[in-house]
């Protein structure tokens, strides 16, 4: 019984360590890649975020993914 508990604890730790943080259902790396593809000029970040959050986007678009990331707590755009 102790061996099973030990194995379960190790599995839980491994899954926690391997799982990355998600923002709105997207991995942080995916959010960063989408943001980089926007090619935002320095100083215009807040303006672009405002546009993203206040515009309707198609569900399969970069804007939609970024909106979910930002609303999910991703702050990598700063």
C-alpha cells in the first residue's frame, strides 16, 4: 500500500512539473508566439491590447487567441 501511495505522489509531482501554466486555455508559449506574430512597435502595446479586447474576432484567428490569453491573465505583452 505504501508503494502505491509513493508512486501516486511521484506521478502527481511529475505531472505538476511538466504541465505549463495556461491562460484562457492557451499555453503561455502559444500566447507569446501569437503576440510576436503581431509585430507590435515598442510603446504601442497597450493600444494594441485595447484593440484586441474591444474587437470581435473569428474563433480561429490570432486576435481571438490573444483575447483569451489576455482575459486569462497573460501579461507577457507588457
